[in-house]
């Protein structure tokens, strides 16, 4: 198993609505309004914490209200030594040959610490901000061509003529070493075949294990038809403490800060999403009618230890592993038994929660013989 953390490049805080990908933040409030703005000093603290706590990489998101993932993480390579950076980017926003060149350069200056998260985009309004007016299925078709060219350019020169791109002699000065692994998520019929043809790791959001199992079986069949196999990862939040009672008390604290107005506003925005995965996230708390202070936190427990409260007001990943360190490790094991090998995690706030998981759950997994001992970390001065 491989464990990754999250870099909150739109801000951080002790509430779901005040940091990370909270909907109020994403749709109009400036990053400076976060209780912890995404300064390079703060993001360096989170990156160093993730490295020290034993995470392999940090996912860095893409979007209007995030700092640019390429630029921020390139800076952070200078204050970390081992940590890898899972850089999210949208294929429609840059040329595939340029993306191949950027990745090759990044690998050289970082010592091979780049991973790529390909985000085709499920929000039409967001796409239009960047000048992209294609429909959803067309965006996936374009991503298919984009990834063909990126991989071709790394081994170039490469010629390609398609419906969206035409390149001649696409290449880079030097093949990246190692070639960056490609991560990709998508739940629609248009997304699956693209992942099956191109990516190394297929990512799913944290649905209950039975739903995750069905999605992984779907992707295995698609990959087999292409003569390929995939690794699988899952994107989750986490609240882990020394006892189950303490963990659920923290979940309740987060829930108590969310008003019914916050929930209604977020749902109005998210219900317009074109993303099948986002609609599946929304469905996980469809029956929840709370939202006032004092609402029952475990009304949102949709599988033992899996809590859907984050998704009330946050786009994207909306579920959290909640419990004692041993209970969280149990749920990690349950997902791993389905074939999930990579866990991309986050928590509020990201600095402190990185240590809760790294010092609580990772040692528990090592005691169970499921995880190797960590390599020593030399932190930069």
C-alpha cells in the first residue's frame, strides 16, 4: 500500500467550510479569507509534515480558487527531500507537447518526484473560465488524444493527427526518468475506456466498499480489453484519534459548524455538476435532513467508520474514515482487500491531521505486517 496526503492550495483551517475545497471558498471567497491562507510558508509546513509522517506524495489540486499546482510544488521540491508531488492539471488548458516538456523538466529538477493527476473536468462553468467549451464526452475524447501525445513525446519524435490535436515530431529534450505515473479518476462511460488505455492508477472517491468493488471490477474488465492492468487508489478524508469516542467527537465538531444554509447552498451548486462521480457523492447523504447545531453526527455514517459529512459542503471527495487508529486501519484493510493499493488522504486542518494518521494508523498497519518500515527522512534546513 502507498499513502499520500493533500496540499491545501486554496487555504486551510479547522472547519470544512473555511479551508480546502469548501464550496463557499471555491465559489467566490478569496483564499486570503481562510484561517490559514495558502502561503508558501504554510504549504511548506504541510509538505514537511507529510514527509515526516511517512506519506509518499501529496496531491495538489487544480481549479480557479487554488494556487497553480505546477508552480507551488516546484517551489516545495526545494524544502523537501523525499516527498513526491501528485500534480493535478487539466488537459484542455495546455498543449500536450508542452505538458510532456514540463513533466520532463520537473523530473530533472526534482530528482524524479513528479506524479501526474489528469483531471478532464466535470464542471462546465469551470471549464469555460479557461476557454474550454467542449461537452463532457468530447473532453474525455480529447484527453484520450492528449495522453497519447504526451506518452509519444516522451519517446519521440511522435506524429499524431486526431480530432482535437495534430502534432508533427513531438518530443522532449530528454526522456523523463522515471516516466511520471499517470493518475486518473472518472465514473462515466466516457471516462472508463480512457483510463483503461492510458493510466497507471485509477482513482475513485470514497464510496462504501460494495460500490467501490463494483467500480473496480468495471475498470478491470475495460483494462483487460486493452491488454493492460491498472493499480487502484481511493480519495478519502480521515479523522483518526486514540479512541473512537475522540474521533467521533471531532467529526461532530466539524458538523456543528455547518449551517443548514451552508448545506443548501452547496447542494444547489453541486447538483449542477456534470460529473458522475460528484452525483454519486451527493447520493451518499441524500436522506440527511440535519444541518442545525446538534445534529446527530452518526446519521451520516454510511458504512461502519465511513462518514459522509464532509460532502455536505465540499465538492469532490466527500467521505472520511472516522475512528480509533485500529478502526481506521480496519477500514483501510477492507478497501485493500478489494484491490485498492493507494490511499490519497486529507483532513482538517491538514498540518495536524497528517501527524494523527502518520503517528497512529501507519504504525498500526506496520504492526499488522501490511506496510514496510519507513525510510529515514532528512529534512531540509
